């Protein structure tokens, strides 16, 4: 595989494009918003500067990597010579099904179609294409250039050959791929989201405050970040939508999202991206400050 198309150039898409370009692949980065593509290129360049200053990339390697990325606002043009497409557009089922119909129509017949979805069924996405055996989950973690894991998710129809190719490709990106089957939340979010939800319930029921809950998990369980801070980092809206997928997919009330989480998302408090969740975020500041409503 030489030519990779990445659909969506937001948080995850720019990281995925960065890692492929750094490892010598030609990358076509596609987004419906031209401004988002510009922002993505600036972010990739800034993140590569950080690697240069740490000595893990040379200035020449950075230039070469950036020159391997082309940008497109049309899916049709962006995927026409792809060996692999990695879709990382907004987490919305209708949108993803529509994108996969387009990918199936415009990408070469031999191309593998992967999705970075956090929670949507790979099997369901594959079923809208004429090549379900070539559809697979390639779930990178945020921030992509830093995190080692790729959760490789086999849909019901994904072939052994396609799974092996994606496992090998992930290793070529210096990542650690782990193969899992397609059930709600896969493995990462099936385990992580109930923990985050339980942390929010502990706050909602007055068991302890925000910093107390996070401190217990950081110092007691050696987690680098407490679950409430992590929820802010992921995005509270994203956490809520994954919990809803788990709740609906298993029909088990243990996954029901905490009413406090629902209220916060409905009120627009979505964590880092909106400036406030359980904590308050000021651009440029690294201090972790409690959101006013959660400070004593
Ligand atoms: P984001 O909101 O930062 O970026 C999504 C991008 O998709 C935007 O730039 C938007 O303009 C673009 N887009 C929307 N419709 C499009 C279309 N039809 N064609 C091309 N581009 C389109 O979202 P983020 O956080 O990067 O998430 C992307 C995917 O990655 C989602 O499926 C999410 O569940 C998954 N994911 C997110 C993680 C995270 O920590 N944010 C972690 C792992 C997976």
C-alpha cells in the first residue's frame, strides 16, 4: 500500500495523516471544509516541529513528510487512486453511511475501506458497500502521533486477508495493533466509558467532588489522568454518544448515561473543546482549574 486517503481533517484526521506521511505514504486529506484542511496542515506542521525539537524527526524529514500530503474538498477526487481509505469524519451514523456509499463508488475496487469510528458498528457500515469483506475498523487513539495503540476491528464480513494487511500496516506505522471483534464499543470504549460514567455518577450522587474522584484514580490506580478530566479531553458529547451506543446495543441498563452527563451536554458544556466541562480551560494555560459550579 502506498497511497492513503484520510476523510475528515479534524482532531483525529490530521493526526492520522501526520503519521502516514511521516512513514513515507502519499496522503490525500479530504474535508468538506477548506478552512479545516488549512487548520489541519498548520497543526501537523506544529506537531512535527515538536518532534524536530525533541530529536525524533529531522527538519528534512519534516519537509518531505509535509510534501507527501495533498488536500481535497471532494471525496471523488481525493480517493480515486487510494489503496486504503481511513474515514475519520464526524461521529454520526447517517453521515458515515453516506460517506461509505461514496467511497464504494469512487475508490478503486481493490481499495480497503477503514473507519476510525469510536463506536459505530463496522458490520453496519460495511453492509452499505459492495465490498463488505474489505471494510474494517482502524481505531487510532488521541493524540494519534503519540499513542501506540490501534484497535483493529473485524466486521462480521471482514476477510482474514484484509485483517492481516491492516495489522501489518499498523505495525509499519510503529503502532501496536490489537485485533478485536465488532461488538458495541469494541474493547477500548466498552471498558473506558462505563468507568467514566461511574465517575460521573459518583459526583452526581455526592460521593465525592471532581478533584477527589480524579485524585483517587490517579494516585490509587496509577492512571495518568482522572476519569473526569479524561472525559473533558475526549469531549462529553462524544462520551454520551458512545454510552448511548452501548446502552442501545446491549439493551442493558448498566450502560445508561448519567443524567448529569446528559444535562451538561445539552447545556453545551462539552469539555476542552467548549472551554468548560468538569474543569475550566483557558487557551494557552496548562493549569487545571475546576469549573466554577464544581468548586466548593
Ligand atoms: P472532529 O469534529 O474534530 O473532525 C471531524 C471532521 O470531519 C471535521 O473537520 C468535519 O469538517 C469533517 N467532515 C464532516 N463531514 C464530512 C464529509 N462528509 N466529508 C469529509 N469530511 C467531513 O472529529 P474527531 O474527534 O476527529 O473524530 C473523528 C472520528 O474519530 C469520529 O468517528 C470519532 O468517533 C473518532 N475518534 C475520535 C477520538 C477523539 O478522541 N476525538 C478518538 C478515537 C476515535
